[in-house]
């Protein structure tokens, strides 16, 4: 399919899976910190780079679960 490539990152696979995004990454981060914890630039960069990397692949893709989680 031609068009604009899109991707999604989310903290909740359960809420966003029904929308069937063409490319998606999921984390176990808190709501409101989808791209990473506040002031954690390294984590934010990892999540953003992993999500944007999906744009180079043909869609649809299986969702990618990132090993990023909120601190305990």
C-alpha cells in the first residue's frame, strides 16, 4: 500500500491493539510517560529510536514489545 508510513508507541497493548496500527512498539511505562520516564533522556531516546526504526519496514508488522518499564 502506498501512502505515508505511520507508527505508534503505547504503554498499553490492550487499549491500542484493537486499532490495529500498521507498526507499533509497546512498553511497560506509566501512562503519560509513553516515550520514557521524565528526565531520563537515554530511555526516551531508546524508545523513540526503536519506534522510528519500524518505519523502514513494510507494514503490517507484529507489535514490538520493548523491555522498558517504570521504576519500582
